[in-house]
C-alpha cells in the first residue's frame, strides 16, 4: 500500500484467526488493533479506523445495527461483517442496514485482503464525495446568495430607471403623449422622454442603446441627465431662439458626451420638437429604425429622414427636418425590437404591417399597445417600446 498506514480494527471470536489476519494486514502496511467483542463500541472508535472487521453472532443484524448507529458519518464504508450463515435474507437485511460488502467464512487470505482494500477504497470515495457534496452545497449556497443580490440590484435599478421616465399619459392642452416599454430583462436599453418648455415647446425623444441589461440601462440614465441639463439651461435663460431651432445641436452634443465617456456604447435616437403656437414639427434622426409613423386624415405614412448613430463617429452633423402638422394627427415611434415581432419576412413587409396596425388604432394608445403585443408580460429577445404623440384625438 502507498501513503500513510491505515488503521483497521478486528473484532473476531477466534484468537488464532485474528492473529493470522493481523499478520497478513501488517505485511500490507495496515496498523491493526484487535478486540474480543463489540460491546462498548463508540463513535470515537468508528472515527479512528478505516475499516472495522466484525464477526457478529448469528445473522448479526442487531449487532451491526448497533455499530452503524455509532458511525453515522461513515455509514457502511467502515463496517465489514464476517458471516458464517449465508442465508440470503440475512445478507439482504445487512445491505438494507447500509453494509456494502461482507466476508463469507471460510475465505482465503487473498479474498480477505481484496475485500478489506475494496471496502477501504469505498470509504475513501465516500469521504471524497462527502467533501465534494459539502463544497458543492457551499458553492450553490454562495451562488444563490449572489443571484439574489443581483436580482435585488436589478430590481432596484429598474425602479430607478422607471422613476426617470415621464408620466404616461401626459396631457397638455389638446396634445397627448403616452409610452410603453417592455424590457427583455429587468433593465432596458430603450428610453423615452418628453416635456413642455415655457408653455410653448413640446419636446420628446426615443432612444435605443446598443445591447441589453445593466450596461445599456446606465447609458439611458446618462442620456436622461444630459438632456435634462440642456433643457434646464434653455428654460432658465428663456432661450426662445434656441428652442425655435430645436432639436438642432442636440445630437451633436450627445455624441460628444457619449464618446468622451468611453463606455463603448452607441445608440439610435429620434428627437422632436413641436412649436405649439405654429404646430410645426422639427426633428432629427440618428439611425432610428423604423422611422416614426405619422397618421393624419390623409392616411398613415413614414416620416423621411436619416442620420448616423450617436456615439460611434466624431464630428458628425445631423440634419433637422421640418413639417407642418394638421390640427388632428398622431405620431408613433417604435423600437426595432418591436418591429421584429410584426409579420413579414423583409423590413419593408414589417414596415407595411406597422403602418396598417397604427392606422387602425391611431386614437387609442392602450389598444395599439395591446395589438402590438406590448401588454403581454412575456420574455422577449429585445426591448420593445412605443412612444405616441397625438393632437385632437380621443384617448
């Protein structure tokens, strides 16, 4: 045998047999103790030995049961009974008690040593498995705790993100704005914002940050505070000339801020401004797909416009489009994640599906959300969002 000597206890009735087996085991490197009976066998005895060879009286059920009761940590791996009665029922009962092997007298020296070594190996395996199970249980417990902490952090982050979103719906005069965001995870890379400045300018935007989860959600929070800082400055200064040009310069400012942050994220965006005195819509597009759908009495159509995403290229300029809005209209912006759920194989097919659905439910934001599947709390591959702006239509 290799390694340190293992201890074995022989509890045999025949002194001569016990001495012979002792000499046999010692030649193989075992440390052997002998005893002439099992009464008084203790837990300390069990923990001191690798194997206990016991020769019980009769079938040995009661004696083996008593010994196993003292060895709960090692169970059958340490108990090796020597049987003289090979009755099947007795052997089965010992197996049910937890014995994994037994010696049937008479036996050869080779049978004895092979069985002892096999039982010892079984105990080593048992202890390794016990250690592995303990470590696995510890690892699983730590993993559950980590997942619980992550879950709580995600929920807290979701509450922060929701607190930054505007109230939906928001009604101002005969204008109505409403949004719905269904995140693919707890946190969303989609974000919307809208407000009225100086009782004259209705400003709104929809953004979609690349990726999903916490990193993308952090960018939406950064976006919120950058836009809020811009609006606060123009409001405080009553900067009517700048607001008349809005959203001119906003995309460029955001682009510089996102690139300077070095967060390796980019975003698509649609930003619009409506002068409530003239009902003129001005807007800029940063790779927003699909483009917003404008619905008037003449029908539904896709707004024109294009522009590069924010956060990828330096020194980029974004055009500002301008159109006059009728007294009654609705404008709907959806994220590309929602577009993917619509019928059709090509982008053009999906865009046509969107046009038809929006035209059908133009005056009811909640019904439109239901038709687009935004009321279903189901897991999705991407964030899905919608922002609607309307005037002169029933809610």
